[in-house]
C-alpha cells in the first residue's frame, strides 16, 4: 500500500513537472519580447513584467517537487556522499520528517492566509499590470502542497529501504 501511495504521488509530480516545463520556453520568449520592446521602442508594458515574475514563480514553485523527486535539489554532500544506501535513507527520512515536512506545513498555513488576504482585497498590480494577484499567491500554497506530497513519497521510499522492504 505504501508503494502505491508513493508511486501515485511520484506519477502526479512527474506529470506536473513535465507539464510546466513549457513555461521555461514561454518565459524566455516573454523576456525576449520585453527586451525587444525596451531597446527598439524604448517602452515596456507592466503586464509583461508581471507575467515574467508569475511564470518564474510557477517554474520554481511547481518545479521544486519535481527536483526533489529526481534528487536534483541542493544538498551539502560533505558526509552524505560517503554513506551507504541505508544510511542515506535514514538521512533522507529524518531530514524530511523534521525539516522539510514542518517547513512545508508552516508555509502552507502562512501562504494560505497571505492568499486569502489578497483575495479579500482583490489585489492586483498597483502599476496597472495584471489583476487578480491572489491566483499566483494561491499557487504558493499549491507548490508547497506538492513539495509536501513529494516529501511524503520520499519518506515512504526511505522507510522501505530502512526496513529492507525495497
């Protein structure tokens, strides 16, 4: 059952990570448009700048869980690289249980309040750019929920290694 839960989470994160990868290309094209307008016409649009940081945010918020799934996150490998498979599983399990999961839960709670406040005032760009900023603020909650889900999947995989069920 634990393997099925972990696989379901992994499959979801793989789908989301693959799906949002196109945003990198869209962001590059948007930045090129912004540079083109700025240097050729000495003008830029506020909505383009807003959209740039929205795309950038989505890439990192939704990409964090994808990076964790593929073990591409930042890690200080002073001791970890010399550990055996089971010791690494312990480090991953303890690190996720006592650092990553509580951090994700804290951010989810705080970001939910942050997004709800934005929703209440119908926050938008003060410079006349994009409206409905609460949408991107709710994406913070979604991104950290995805990261939390992947952390749980990684904990399950580590636990199976620790218990030698893998």
